[in-house]
């Protein structure tokens, strides 16, 4: 199962994933982005409005980024209870990044 998550802040995302994924925050407080049970794609920039380019490829209008903090989570172990992630799942029709 893959979740496309959005929170208001990075701290909120860290706390949410630390509660849902055993070992996401390591013993030295460093984030762990994968295990044999799950994978995390962290800090995804989401474009709300694309940049506008002129005929020569120069940017005439900067892109507008979506506010908030984004991460994708893929659960590999069916025994993990990820129901706490469902409320944050954006379920985009065209995700900007996916797991291979």
C-alpha cells in the first residue's frame, strides 16, 4: 500500500511517521527512510502551478508550490497497522513521484 501524505509542517510529519512506523526515528534521532517493512520518500516539492516559459525556454513566471510538507510512504508488511496515515493520504490522480 502506498500513501501520499501531507501535513502542515515537517515536525508534524516526523511525529506522525514515528508513531506509525517502528524505527523511523533512529536511536540518534536521525530519520531512517527504509526498512524491510516500509519505505519513505521524504520532503517532496509539489507544484501547484507550473512555471511559464517563453519561446526560448526562459522562465517568465515562477512556479507556485503547494504549501505544507509532503512524504510518500510504501508499506511492504501487511501486518503494519497504517490506519493512522489514511487521514493524511492525498490520493493524487497524478503523483509527482512514485516508488519504482
